[in-house]
C-alpha cells in the first residue's frame, strides 16, 4: 500500500474544512490537491473521528501491522522446519 502524503491529522482537518464550507467538496479538494473520490474515501474512513480517536486508530494499525509481520515470520519458520524434517525422512 502506498504511503499517504497526508497525515491522519491533516486528513481530519481537510474533512472539517469541507464540512465548514457547507459541502463545497470540489473547492476543498482542489485547494488541497486531492480528488473528490479521495475526499469521500477519507470521509468514509475518518468521518466521525476526532484527533484523539485518530491517534488511537493509528496506534492500532501499527500494532496490527507488527502482529501480522510476527505471524508471517512464524509461518515461514514453521515451513522451513517442515522442509528440513522432510529432507531427513522424519515427516
């Protein structure tokens, strides 16, 4: 997944600006160099979140990525062990 050039805090600020301008999404999107589709995707993901919730979400996503990496490493180690046992005729 490509790295976003906007932080979570910036995204929430852009969404708030869109709400303040009474839904003038094309103008807000143009000002920040994003497409309307991106604005609505962000709104679906971060719509009702505040700064504290966004920080919590970011922390959870980082933890989730770390845990997925750990599970992947364990699966790889298990596969290597099975291959070694197969070569030695024990499995």
